[in-house]
C-alpha cells in the first residue's frame, strides 16, 4: 500500500519568459504518485548513472520512473538488461532490427556506440522510462 502524500499545487503556470501576474491561491492538492505512476504494480524507480543519455535530458543521478506495463516502441527510452547489467537507452527499430541507441551531449558524440539487440548481445527490454527527475544545480 502506497501512502498518499498530497502537496499544494499553486494555480496557474510559472512563466519561463516574461513574468505574469501571480495567482495568490492554491488551486488544489496533488499526489505525485498519481502524476508519475500510471500502473503502480508495474512501476519501479531506478537511478541513472553516467552521461550517455544527457542529450535526451537524462543525467547522472537522475531518478527514472520505469513502467514495465508500457509496450516499448520505436523512439521509446527504455531500461534494458544487457549482458546481465541495466542500461538506459533509446530504442531504435528498423524493420526486424532493434538497437539501443545512446544520446550523449554534443561533446560526447562518438564516445558511445549503439547496442545491436540480438547480435552477439544478450539484451532484454525491462521497461519504458516515463519520467526523469533531476535536482537542479545551484549556479552561484
């Protein structure tokens, strides 16, 4: 049983461009489980390690929400078991061929190679990443 934890949701949206008048009221409360977890029985959290997916917005230390009930499709970001270890990559399908494709930032392009699924590699898609949560760094 997951304990419900409702936190206040401030009405309106926060402008990332020019400021807008503030709404001085709380719209409602929300439970992050309801927002992040569609299927609790099949959902897991895993922490990302490394920088091979920086270009997709997944950074070292991010908390990933993985739903094993979602069918992986071309373009899905997935967690896969490759040769006994977990990895997070973008699933690429071309005909009957599948690969797990890294998306590093521009500085690391060429550093990581795609993993061909089924070609001398023992790989299983474990689940689809539905959310990536990361702490913002202070730039002071």
